């Protein structure tokens, strides 16, 4: 009788891991050292303001909901369009849509790791940042705006076939909301779509709907990006 393999498909691991290793190498600058420097800077500022809880909380919230989403969105704009081997991906057995989703997941995973590092830092040094109730709320503070803004940047880059346009689209939305924060906070409907609601008004009744809106926006723009990638000839020079 033929002996059954202990783990079916284990021989395919090198083929499965290889693309992920390449993805990590291509994303190394955007996902490691630059966010790492930002995390180190904000963590240091929070520590220096440990005696003033409100100032320390402001530093952490700015990092989580203002700076990290913008930095991640800029990186998302070049997930595929900025890859010099894009044409090879379009002709490879692994579909470009899958590559996009995997790189998007890696990008958000890196952002989650830096967020966790910041929160662990604040706990280790007993920095009084008055955390919201539960880890889920902490996760949604950064994850919802980061996911939505990054998906928008990726879609804009694919639509225009330019990483610069994708980064500019995310920057324009980010800047417009930051500059017009008073206008967005004026009505409940506008607060629902305000990117920085956790930082400006963490106790707002619209906060759950706001987080749901940005997560839904991420799903919509990812779906639109996957649809664009069906037309592979569009990205062949």
C-alpha cells in the first residue's frame, strides 16, 4: 500500500514561499525602515511627554490615525504599478489579483506590527495614554483609515498606471480632511466619513459607523482594483 504523505502539498512550499519573499524584498523600504523611524520618533516623543498624559495621548493618536495611514497609503500606490517585473507577473501562473491581495496583506501586516510595537512601548514605560476599551477599538483606530486610504491609493495608481498619481490621490484626500476638520465635524453625517475622528472626537456616537465606512471603502476600492487587473494588456508596455 502506498504511504500517504504526512502533509499534502508540502513539496509546494518553496513555490508558495518564494513569491512572498520577493514581495517582502520589493516592499522593504516602505514597510520596514521608514515606518520604523516614524515609530521610533513618536515613541520617543510619547516617552518624553509621559508626565503629561494628554500630550502623550496626542502623540500616540497622531501616529496611529494621522501619520501611519498616510505612510502606508504612499507605499500602497506602488504595490504593483511600481514593480519593474509587473509584466512578468501578468504572464505568470499566479494571477496579478492574487499578488495584489498578498502584497496588500503584507503592507497592513507591517503596519499592524509597528502599531503593536508602539502600544507595547507605552505599556512597558507606563505611559498614560488613556486607552479605549478593548484591543478591538485600538485596532480599528489605525486599521480602518489605513485600509481605506491604502486601497484608494492602490486603485488610483492602477487606474492611472502611475504610482505618483496614486500617492497624490491619497495625499489630497488626507490633506483635505485634515485642513477641513472643522467642516467635517459640523454635522453627524460628515463625521461619519471623517478620517481622523478617533483623534479629534474619540467619544463621538458616529465612531462605529465611521470605522465601518472606511473598512467598506477599502473593500470597494480593492474590488475595483481587482477588476482593473482583469485587463492585463492595459499594463503591458
